[in-house]
């Protein structure tokens, strides 16, 4: 599993992960799947609620279908 996710571990991720609550996830900007976001250590990140992230993902998916 570590090999699969190795490109998504940012510097000091273990220290950062313990600071967020169990119902939060990290949001990255620019998105990690973009050229600009391809280096996880060079993007902005913040903790957001998992619910907020899920709703945002659904909204993005809906807009892609248009």
C-alpha cells in the first residue's frame, strides 16, 4: 500500500495527519492531478471536513458531465 501511495506522501505528513480530526481530510490546491500540482510538496494544503470534500467532489463530477 505504501508503494501505491508513495507519490502522495508530503514532507512531514505524519506530523500533519495527527493534527487533524478523524472527520477531516487534506485539500490540495492546485489539484494533485494537474501539471501545476504534480509535486505534492509545492502545493497549498489545508484540512477540510470530509463531508465538504465529498460534496465538492460530487459537484465537480456533475460539472464534468455537462
